């Protein structure tokens, strides 16, 4: 009898211990009172926490819902933080049988400082791959057995937030107004995932880059120097090493996730807008995995959708980021993405989001911009990336417009893309660029003539849209995509103490690099103060047999006239054709040389030359 009683007691103790609940994490870690959206979701994780009930007693905070999922290790709490709630510590009490756990959740006071200021045509973005720009803290180079190896283009190289912070004056002095960083959130992936696109913690800065507080301090320092910061985000997928994958919050948290089945996306981005596409192709695009290491998130799961939206708001409120660049924009659920854009705008009306809409034609990119007349569903996305213009520009400056490729070669291809701006609801809010971290660099190895570079930079900084320059463009960094992504994301010379060459300083640059640097710097600094370029209308003339592309930017009585000669001979243009723009102006001052050019007689522009004339 005693043995049976002992066995029963041991069995009950074991049963009780296996059903004991634990509390491992709460995300987000804190929130603020006084937000416009009063609803707050908390993701609570811990063994058997989903078997508990919740009790709170905090003035102004109400429990809207305690949502349980198919996984007993998760709870999703939906709280209402009413306007009367005050900053303090909200005690979350979880009760399961005789067990009680208490979690102290901070409710913070919102800071008065401006937040979510956004970016637009008045800005110029400097795109940085953080691991490859500058190493300011060697102590965070090698963590979690991931080794720094600068000889391997696909390994971590050690660049970090401290390195970027130390170079803010360099960026600001060039004339940039905004920094866009490739993802800086945690990527605890095998091999290191230096690029940042395999996130394993959406609320944490990767320790190899720095801490959350260091990220916030970087942004504060950037703001003090007149620079904005755009954060790269990824909603389509996470990294395969994200803790979610070892214990999914819900059976439909990732696509094809319950059985652990990997299904590759087809990358058929056209299918979403193709009226002839089968639904199976659309589904595979949205539901397939980007790669085996990037599980596809299911934004149709309401808890995940709210989690991602709140994560964006958390970063805006905590770190004071000024904009978001959203990766692989056509791949996530479209309804969710529209909801996300709307939620951000409601909380931060001046904020801007740019979506990576990688299409070679303007029509497809225009389909994604908000208020599009060719898309029945409003995406609420203010800015899209103008890949069509990028692809045209990468070739246009190589070819004479009146070459043997025909009259519609060379610069005509740029005109052709810009002539299709009628497709866009707002062409001024397109992100324009010559290259980026996913493309072959615009500068080519061995180039000794800067005419191609100068024409392209002049074009980029004077057309409609928001210009973006990839780090190293100012020193003619090159790299071919076919060699691998690591070759288009090379280390900036001088970003590491051991570097023999420091291209951050003019003494460390070649004469050709200094010429390119000075040219870009001059135009960027001028552009900041040119309201004709940053806010004016865009008027262009069809390139004719002369091979010269002429266009203007005009705002009230401020007019800038741009002339680009694609040919290898000097060209003289009669001015009568441009009288609509020239009007009573008698001279134009060339921004690049300071020369005064008469506008009442034919204008001669040198071979492979460019004029940027401020009319007087």
C-alpha cells in the first residue's frame, strides 16, 4: 500500500512538472502610452504558457483578447492602451492551476522629439552595406563562432554601426541627406549571413553590427548632422535559424510549414498583375520560399500580420528611423502589405516607404504605386523603385543616340522610359538609381574616361524622382554580378585600420577617383538648394538625329536646363526648338564649370559633354 501511494505521488509530481508553465519571452519588450492606435499585441512565449489565463490591473489598460494558437507554448495578448493610461509598469499575471507567473511590462512615455519625418524628392540617399563599409568596433567582429574573413567575399568582414557613425561627416559633406542601410537586424545564420536578409530576431540589431541602443544613437547622431536614416525591412521571409522555426507559433505561421516542406517560389512577379496568369502561379510566387534558408512567412495569419506591423511602428518610435525600404515587395500577401502601409501612415503621416518592385517595365512598377489607375486594389505604397530607368541607364551612356543601333538607341532609351511616366500616379516619388547591392556596379574596371560616369551622375541628380547612390560610387568602385554578390559589395578602402589605402581621404584616392568624387560632391551639394530640381516640373524634348538629350526642371521662376551629348563629336543646337523653356532668359550658368552660356544664339556642347544650366 505504501509503495502504491509513493508511486502515485511521484507520478502526480511528474505530471505536474511536465505541465508547469514557463515564461521565456515577451515581444515587443516595451511599448508607449499615447499612440494613435490604442491596440497592442504581445507575443508571449514559454512552455505551456498557452494553457494559462491572464489577469491585469492597470488604470487605462484593458484586455481585448487572449488568443491561443495550435501551439500551447504561445499566447497572443491584445490589449487596449486607452488615452488615460500613464507610463509605468504593467504587471501581466499568468495563472495556470496553482501556478502563477508575473511579468513586468514597461509602458513608456513618448518622447517629444519629432519622429517619422519621411524622405522625398528633396533628398538624396546613400546606400550602405554595413558589413562592408567601415569597422569601428573590433570587439564585435567574431561572435557565435562566426569568423571574420575579408579574403572571402561571402563571409563577414566586420563592418558595423560604429564604423558608419565615424563616417557620418564624410557622407554629410558630400551632400547626401539620407542614409539607407541594408538590413541590420539579427542574422544568426550558418555562415554569417553578412547581407542581413535572413532575419532571426525582428526586434534586435545584429550584435556583430552593434546593439539596439547603438543603432538609436547612430540615428540621433545622423539627425544632428542633417542626415535621415532609412531602415531596410523584410516581411516576406525570415532566416531558417529564427527561433520560430524550432517551435512555430501556429501551424500556418509559415507557408508549407506544418510539415516542414520546402516549396521554392517561382519568382514569377508578373503573375500578380497578369490577367491571363493561372492562380497556381500566383500562389507559388506568394507562398513559395525565397530560398531554402529563407522560410516564407504567411501574413494571412492575423497574429503574424499584427506582429510585423507593430514591429515597424516599434522601430520608428524607438529608433526614430525616417523611412523604410521593404525588400521583395511583390512576394508577401498584397492585402497585408496595403494594410501595413496604411497603418504606418495613420501613425506617422509624413513617413515614407519604398518598395522593391523589381520589374524591367514602367507599367509593372506603376501597378504597385498607390492610387494607380491600372490596379483595382490600392497598395497604399508611396514610393516604388524605378528599375526600368536603371536598366536603360546602364546601357544608354555607352551608345551614341544616332549610332548604328538606330535613332532610338542610347539616350533615347532614357527618354522612352521617362515618356511613360503617364503610367505613374506620382513620378516624383520614384526611387531612381544607377545600381545597388543586387546589381552589377555602374562603374567598370579599367575605365579611364569619366564622360560616361559624369553624364550618368548628372542625369540621375537632375531628373524627377528620389536619387539613390550606392556606397563607393564616388570612388568608382566596380564589380560584376556574375562574379557573385560579394564582388558588388566590396569593402570600402580605409574602413579598416589595417587598410593600406584610405579612400575616405583625398590623399588616399587616385587622381581619377578624386575627379569623380569632386564631381559627385559638387552636384549633390548644388542639388540640395535647387528647388527647380527637387520640386519642379520635368519637361523633356525627344532626342533627335543630333544625339543630344535636352530637358528642363522648372519651379515658378527657377529653371534648370540640362543638355547631354551622347556622341563623340561636338554638337551645335539651334535654340528656337527650346523657346518654350528659354522664354526671355538670356544666359545660363553652367553648374559644373561656372561658365555663362548665351541663350540667344546656337549652343555648342562638346562631345560626350553635359551642361546643367541655371537660367538667368
